[in-house]
C-alpha cells in the first residue's frame, strides 16, 4: 500500500510497507535544503537568480515530449505540403557565338540584322517563344499528380480565344461533363467527341487513358500568356568581349528544361536565318529600284545627246571650229581648260537646281527622296553624304526584314523606324543644304575663272560646247548606272551565299540536379519555427500558469525554504520499492530539518496547506510515522474536524476524537487510539456535530496541546487548509513550527501568497514548505531524491 495524494480513498501510509525493504544499516543522504531566509532577503534573491535558468531549462526538459511532438507534427505536415506544392527548380544552359568576323572580311559581305543585345531581345520575343509553347503544349498544366505527364494532353489544341482557367473533365457512363472553376458546368457530351469547343480549345483524349479515371483536372492558358510565362523563365546575356550569348532557363522539370531551351535556341537560329535572308532580299530590291531609276536616267541622257546631234546636223559648219595648221596646238590646251570649267559650272548649277528641287519637294512626314538624291552626281563628291545614304539603305532593308517577324509597334521596329525618319527628315536635308552652299561657292569661283578667260576664248563655238556637255552628262550617268549594277550583282551574290552570324556552341542538356529546392529550406524553417513556437508556448504557459511546480518557485515566489520533496505515489498502493524508499527518505529528511530548524527541537508541529487536495494529511501522517520509527513517542492529532480522514489511513474509528474531547463528550484517554506503528498514537477528528471552530481557540484546546506535549515527545497536528478559514491560524499559535504542504502542479501561487499574507499578520513560526506529488521525470527530482538505499544490490 502507499500514501494518499489525491482526495480519494486514503490507504495506509507507505512507511508501514516500504520500511521493511529499507536496510536497517547504513546512512542516507539528506535532501538539499535552502537557508531559512525571510521573504525578500538579499541572500535569497541571489540564490533564486542563480537557479532561474536551471528552472527554465528543467521546465523545457520536462515538456520535451510536448515540444518534440509539436515540432514533429509541424515538420511532417510541412514535408507533405511542400512535396505537393513546392517544386524544385532546374537550370539548363546553352551558349551561342556571334561571329562578327564576317562583317570585316571578304569582298562581298552582308551586314547582320541585329547587334548582340538585339539578338537577346529577339530570342525572348513572341515570334521565337510561341512555337516552343505550341510544340511543347506549355499552355496546359496538369493538376492531378497522377496525370502530371503532359502526354495525357498530347492531342489538345488551343487558340488565342481560349478561356483561361482550371478545368475538370468528369467521366461517367460513357459521357463527360466539363466544368470550369468559378463558372460551373461548361459543356457535356459523349466520350470520344471533341471536348472544349465552347471554351476555345479542342481535345480528344485517348480513351485508353481514361479507363478507371473519374475526373481529369488541368489548367489552360492562352498561348500569349504561356509565352509570357516562358519568357519570365528565360535569362540571357551578351558578353561583348567574347561575342557570346549565354542563355539559361529555370524550370521545374529537368528533361523539359533542356527540351524547351533547345527549342528556343533552334527557333532563334531559324528566325535569324529568315531575317538575314529577307534583309538581303530587301537590299537587292532597293538596289534594283535604284538601278532601274539610273537606267531610265541614262536612256534620257542618251536620247537627249542623240536628239541634239540630229537637230544640229543640218546647221552650217562653223569654220572656227575646224582645225587650222599650227594654231590647233596653241588653242587646244586653253580651249580644253575653258571648256572643262564651263561644263563643270553648268553641271554644278544643274545639280544645285536638282538639290533645291528635292529640298522644296520633301514631305514633312517622309522627308527627302533618297532615290532621286542618289541621281545627283555631286553627292559622290561628299563622302559623309554618301555614307549617310548607304546607312539609310541598310536601315530600310533591316526594317523591312524585321516587319516579317515583328509588328510595327515592336521596340526594335520602332527604334529603326525612328532612325530612318531622323535620316530622311533632318540628317540628309542638313547635309544637302551644306552641299548646296559648297556648290554655290564652287560655281562662283568657276565663274570668275571663266570671265577671265572669256575674251580669249570667245571664238569657241557654242555648238561644240553644248555637244560636249551633253556627252559628259551621258558618261556620268553611265558610270552611276554601272556602279549600281555592280552593287546589285554583289548583293545578289551575298544573298545567295550568306549565312547567319549566330552559331550554337553548347546545346542544352538535362541538368543532373536542381539548383534550388525550396522544400528542404521551407521544411527546416517550419521545423525551427514550430520548435521556437512550442518552446515559447511552454515558457508563456509557464508564465501564465500560476501553479507551483518546482522548489525554486516555492523559494522565490513564496519566500519559504524547502524542507524536502515527496514523490508522486499511486493511490492504489502499487508503488515500486524505489519510489517507496525515496518517499521514506523524504520524510526522514523533513524530520531532520525540522529538528535543526530551531535551537530547541520543536515538539508541536502543525501541518497545513493552502487548499484542499494538496496532501497535507498524508504528509502529517508520514511525518508522525517517521518520528515514531525513530523511537520517539508521537501522537498524530487530526485537527481538521470538518473533513479529516486520518483514521482511514490506520483503519481506526473516527470517534471518540478531538471534537468529542473539546465538547466534553469524552475523556482524553478515550480519544487516544494506538496504531500498528510502534510509538505512534492517533487522535481522530471525532464527531463534529455541533462543533464550532471557536473551540480550537479555547483554553481547553491550548491546555490539550500543552498536556500532549508533556506526555509525548512529538505532537503532529493535521490542521485544516488555510483556504478553509481561520482554523489553521488558531491552531498555529500553539505550535512550535508550522509546515506548509504544496502540491506540485496543483497549488495556486496566488492563493498561497494570499494565505501566507494572512499568516504573516498572525506571525506564525513557519519552518518551511514540503513539495508534494513530485513526478519522477521532474528535472530536480534526482537532486532531492536519495537513491543510496535503492542502489544497494
């Protein structure tokens, strides 16, 4: 059997059965105790501070399974959630080389369509990305784990008018129902027919895949939205020094990442080839237009010369134009110089007139006509103007080529269009104006020279001059036509032989592992957060919990020294030998410390508690047994006349007892009942009918205690709890020492402090407190519980 620590059946004290298993020889280790500092004393504060962290750590250790359980549940939940929601990220890489050597070498070369950064922008354009989206069906995303393979949706097709959303195909009785989240039922039909016509997609699933499947869930995007999603996963950069374009894709599937990136790179290469081919075709087209215009001008010059010669064929011959012997050699150098300057002046004036006409006829929206400008011979004397025209032709060809891939609103097209307009509206007109000024200055100089030579050369026939001028215009136009023919042949040859300047250096391969997997990090974060929350929760609950658990709390909060602890014992008496032995030693320790708590050993000890169910009766009974076991004549007085049950521990009668004696219904010797414990006598509570608590403060009660103290070596008073009223206060005035019992995990700190404050007004002789019902798993248990006897083999 064991002691009673609950308010139920009260068995025989543990000493009666456990003492037989404790060896009669040897020593025991007394339990550690605290100095009897009064509440608020400096020495007590220092002791408490040094033990606070130990108490908190002990608290966490005692709640370790709660903390571990919460952390484990949260971590396992995070594992399954992240496995279903968080996907690993894989990175596939590819490298493209931009060969710029072709621009600098070779007699016949073609400029590429874009520069390095332009190729990066082209690669991320819809024209390059969209075919990959359609080929890999990136517009559909399976939602069921068992249907994660896109092979389920090999036959699905979408258009730009598809209604995005999450769809579910419910299969039942050979038919289907198509629903969309947020909308509900979309359409119904028989399996085998096209699904989704009403929502902008068409899907005829493989019926063999649907055997045993009740529903298929998937999400659809429009091709443009899917392309935007793919673009956000692409990362590209151009290394100008190495002329390399490095491309990466971040995807949630290793195999798909390489397939998609290779598809994008291949589309870039084919688009680059198409763009360059189209650009060369546009250059050829422009040169053909210019050549046709030059040929037309050449025919006009030739016809003009021929018509002039026919018209002047019947005119009389100017004898001055005939050669004269001896005079021809003298006149010829002067004639040639004058004639050349006069022709040049007329040609320059003609060019000035043409240039002024072009400036006057230019439109504010389109600018100057570059085709007509190229027919003015004087522009070929200005390298800057000729370079500007070549740049204009090249940009116009590039713009036309880009329009095959992009719309007019694309940034690349808008940029080159703005550059063309800037050349036509501002740059070329400015250069033409500057050229007109230069030609006017040159004409003025020629006129001065011609005036100086006019007298000497007046005999030169005007017919010869006009014929020579027309012939010279024909020759210049013929030269321009030949140059354009040469450029046209070179452009056609370049278009037939040119290749794009992009070359794939490294193709993408499936990565061996993910570059980032948020799942482990999230699981670790959840584990750490749950551990922190569980720990913080335990500490917070401890902070909010006003119950007393540890000896440190008694010392720090109640200001009482701890006389010892009593382990938790089963009420059914099934306590092992180790626990029973520890209980026996705990009461020996309490007895020893009470003996040393004053100069004179206390004879009358009062046992009380803050509230019922704290185990004060068990402590009082076993303390009395401990005194008796030491050979001291001891009496246990059950002074709890209202609810005392000490007689049950010893299987004795309730009456006659203390109440009967105080009511003068029994003699003292009639109330003293011997117990099975040698040297131990019990005074039960008696019949409390008509009993008044005032009798506990009567002279008869004080005389009774004095008489018992004379007859017995030790008197143990089992007083009512402090919460029951003033009974314990009245009895405490007659006691030598008062012991307060605190039940671990049950006694409320606020109640105990309130009752101790009441006792402080009475100034009772407190010896300390006993912590009762301490679990063996408590962190401080091993420091208080002696295992000396239990460790003996």
